[in-house]
C-alpha cells in the first residue's frame, strides 16, 4: 500500500455469481459503505451505509474527473471556476 491509500476493501460475502465487499476507512477501520452487484443496473455499485447514495463506476469517474479539474484550477489560481452542468 502507498501513503495515498485511505480505504481498503474487505470481502464480506460471496453469492453464486457475485461478491460483496465493505469499503473501510484504513486509518480508523470505519465502514464507509458496500460494493455489491445491482441487478437492475447490471453492474457493481457503491452504496453508502444509509442507502441514500448509489454510485456506479461511471458516476464515480465523473466525480473524480470533476474533483481533479477543480483541484487543478485551485492550484492554478482559478479557484474552481468551472461550471459543469
């Protein structure tokens, strides 16, 4: 593991065709949510413990790209000015 890794994935279940993992905070061993197969979406998704947020890899990639752009703009002195609707 590198110093940049703040989470880890703990296997918690195995179904006949899919697996289930807990997403854990590495520092405090605190659960952040679960990754499991979602039948209607036909893909693995991340679900918060409250069940109020379901994210596919595409959603997370889009958020990651937005965060990278905002961080770059902040570092470049543009202060996160991009409006991405």
